[in-house]
């Protein structure tokens, strides 16, 4: 843990390696975790399946990153979000930086179970 879920558009599919490297590098740096604890699930959607502001196929691109992990301080989460957003702006074209959002889903150790 952390598990990261990205929601990206089909036209950014070729950039997944760069995006995953960016996210992983910054999670390692900010959360001080190990490589083998980070898993990223990439959800690729077609523009025709994107609905925002009451419009299907809205021309305004919005990118979402969801991070489930053990609870971290507000400062660490803010720093990680800022690094991810700044990096994504260089990789993916979006009209406005506010169209990139990072959401955190804090978990306690008691919320996590692994098979044995």
C-alpha cells in the first residue's frame, strides 16, 4: 500500500509509463515507502464516455488520481499532490491545472487485510 488509481483519456494511453513513473517516484519520495508497496491501476476512458458539466464528450479534459494508503499528514499529502499535478501538467495537456485532481482515501492498519 499505497494503491493508486488513475483515470485517464485514451489519447494519453501512450504516456502511461511516464505517468506511472512520475507518481511512483513521488510517492516513494514523499511517503518514504518501498517500491514493492506501490500498485497503480490505470483506467483508460474514451472521450465519448466522459460526462462533465452536464455535457457528454465535454472538450474540457479532467484527470483524476485516487490514492488509498495508510493515513499521512496533511503536509505530506499536499506536497505529494502538488508534485503529481506539476508533473502531470508537463505530460498531459489540460486547459486548467485545476482540472487535475488528487483524492486521498486514508486507511488505518486495521482496515487492511492480505491473504496468507
